[in-house]
């Protein structure tokens, strides 16, 4: 049951990440669901757009000029999905939060497979082709932070780059960066280093 929820949330995160860059052949790009500014549980908008803080859960910083929005507010049962974008910039950053602590290698391997497969399969479903990738490390011991990436061609022939990092701490996170520029995607995924949970 928890794996099903994890795959569903990971797929939502991938859709939020990929949708602006992909369009089905012969059709318009699918619309992403409306998002609202990242908020605290009390509903007040956060001050400071570049740093996202989900009180009692985690915080993460996006590059200067990026602003965070909530695609799915964090819930202990279903997790949460947050998106950072910048005006006039095609690149975007998505953070998925899962309330579970995953500290055993077999479960970490399952989570990594779910995260990577959701990303690759969503790209295929949205019309990206000629996928190139680096899979996550799946040999024990699995470290706290694991990197991987996928790139693909959009229907108009432009290559998009998607870099990701799964973070295993008190909860489990997936940070994803997407850009038409591989250099920008690599710079954006560096934001994953700032992800931390409250002490």
C-alpha cells in the first residue's frame, strides 16, 4: 500500500516537472494543475521565496530568483510535492516528501527503483523519446543521498535534461531538476544539498 502511494506521488511530481516541456504528438502541451504559494499549516504565505520551509518537516533552498509553489501540501499519509520556478526561465525544481523513514537497504533499493521508473515512464508517456540515462546506485550499502538522471527528446526535437537525487533521512525525499540546458539542470540539482530536516 505504501509503495503504491509512493509511486503515485512520484508520478505526480514527474508530471509537474515534465509537463511544461512535453507535448503529445499533434497536440498542445498538457496543462499542469494550478498551484498556490508554499504555505505553513496555518495557511499564511511564507516570507522569502527562495527558501521553502515546511514546518516540522524539512526546508530547502532554490537558486536566487526562484519561487516555491505547492503542488500537493504535505500530509503524513500521502506526502507532499513542491515546485520552484523562475520568471522567464524554462528550468524548474521539484521536491517530493514522503513521511516514511527508509533505513534498510532492500527498502531503499525499492524506493530508488520507484523514483527512477516513475521519472522515465512519465517521460515516455508524455512523448519524450531517445531516452538516455544514468540509473541510481542499487548495490548495498545504499548511501543517504543517491543521484541519477534521464534525458529525452521532446516531440519538436529538443533534448530535455532531468537530474534527480533521492535523500534518505528521517523521511524520504526526491529532488528533481529539469531544464533544456544540461548545465542548468546540473546547477539546479545542487539545491538538493540544502535540503535538511529540523534538529
